[in-house]
């Protein structure tokens, strides 16, 4: 079994300096660092890395996480030909022994699930609590019971995995959707279903890729004993987006998520449901920030319904003058 780790980075050298050593300490044959046109000292630092396991792919412009993962997987496919690829952000890394645990568990998982295409790790914050943005889920539109429970309990408790599923001795279970942190993909899956859609820029690329792989007939398994750490902080309490322009991509790509998850018949209802959720989140902002939030939200919906892709510079320019923490992309 050959394993290739793919890390997408942009202007977060302090995080990459934690992630890369953590990977080098693990059982992994190749490590591809996709530098998304960083303007800090990332490129200079990467040049000094002497391990022959490290491959640096420098992109000419910032293509977001989605573009970075697509480019990294294409490089691994064409140059390295690993059996498995594992995806992660530059602020995420395997806990000690996680990749050895993956190798061990996969042998039995492939016996249990002949169509195994994706294995998903459990993800925690550095303080040991569950990382909510990386909580895997099932598609409620593919299961009537889950759909009913989601309507009653809401999105987080309706179809996302429960805390009990994350116990280290909990059994591996099948899922439909996971994020690109500790996301292992087998060669046969990307050879059949292709690569993630780079034009999404950020948000939803992992959800849409998961749904595509599942529709292609591949089984996705959550293995809680394989553990990753994600030192992220782009969403505050109540899903407050920083910078605010991120809501544009969340809504734009969310339109296609609703379409792919629900199917053409239920899609309009699903989109209305998601739109109400996004609208409520706007109440966490005040004054000018709230007005810009809603404007970007509607722009995202319009662009999503027209099927537009790529980075929209107008959205980033719209936020000029607002004070916001640095972005991860």
C-alpha cells in the first residue's frame, strides 16, 4: 500500500511548520505540498526541506482550497501513482500513529466493504474536543428516516454523526459526506469519478466530491480510531464568517450541494430550507457587516443558480473597509 498526503497551503507558514513535521513522522511514502501562490516566506521555507518524500507544487495564483486539492491530486495521479491519497488543510495534521492505524484498519475494511473508496478519520481541535466543521454526515435525502429526523431535530443532530460515534473503540460505519481533513481516497475512486472540482474555490468541494463518489457506487467509511487534529478558527460561535466574503462561496456552492443531495424534484424545497438557515446566520452581524452579509448571500445564490464558478473578485472588493481577521485562503 502506497500512501500520498496532500496539503494545500496559503500564507500560513506557522501552521505548515507544524503540519509537515507531523506528516514526516508518520508512515507515508509521499507528501505533496500545494503552495497556493503564498506571499509570505512559505516558498523559501519549502525549498529548504531536504526530505525526498516532500514534493512541492507551486501554483501561479491562489485557486482556493478546491483548486489546490484538484491540482495536488492531479499531480499525485500523474506523477506518483499512489494507491491511497489523504487530503488535509495546512492547519490539520495526523495525530501520532494515525497513518499506521489507517494502514491496519484498511485491510479489514476492504474485506468488509468490497466497494470501499473513501475512509474518513475523526477530527478534533487541539484541546481534544470534536471539530464541528469536520463532523461527517449521511445524506438525509437518501434515507426517509434521516429526513424526518432532520426536520424534527435540525441539521446538526438530524443527520450528522453523534458524539458517541467518535469514541476510539466505536465501530466503523458507512457515511455519505465528509470534509477534506483526514479524507483518504483510493485510486479506483478517483480513476472512476475524477478529481474534486477546482472551480468551486472554497467551501463545498468536499461535500460535492463525496456525493459524486457515493453516486459512483463507492462506499465511504468513518473510522473513529484514525485521528487528526485541526487547528482551525475561521468560524466563530453561530457560524460567523471571517472574512464575510466567504458567505458568497458558501451559498454559491451550496446551491449545487442542495441540487446534488436532494435530486431535481426535491431541490427547490431543499434550497429554500438552506436559504433560511443562511438568512438566520446573518443576524449574528451588526450594521454595515449585516448589510454586506446579505448582499453577498444573495449574490452567491444568483451565481449558484446560474452555475458559475471560479473566484469572484467583486466579492472580495465589496468587503474593503471592513476589519476582519486574516483568511485561511
